[in-house]
């Protein structure tokens, strides 16, 4: 199972890079990403309300 373990920093970086910047086209600092015990929390505002569900599902 160790192969599936990732650090919280790795998860945070992936959500920021692939979801927020890559998929949504946001600046990397537009939404704060926190990871604790494998749970991702997003904090911030998006210009389009329709991007919120995508950000949540993708994270």
C-alpha cells in the first residue's frame, strides 16, 4: 500500500497545477489549497460559479 501514499504537499501541488491552473486556467494563487490527512480544502473565490463544481470534483 505504500506505493499509494503521497505527501500532503504532493497532493496540494497536483490540485493547484492540474486542476486550478491546468483545467480552470486560474493563477496559481487564486484559490488556497489545504490538505490535511488526505482531505483537500479549497478556499477562495472564482469568477464563474459554474467552475465551483468542477474544482470540487477534480480536487
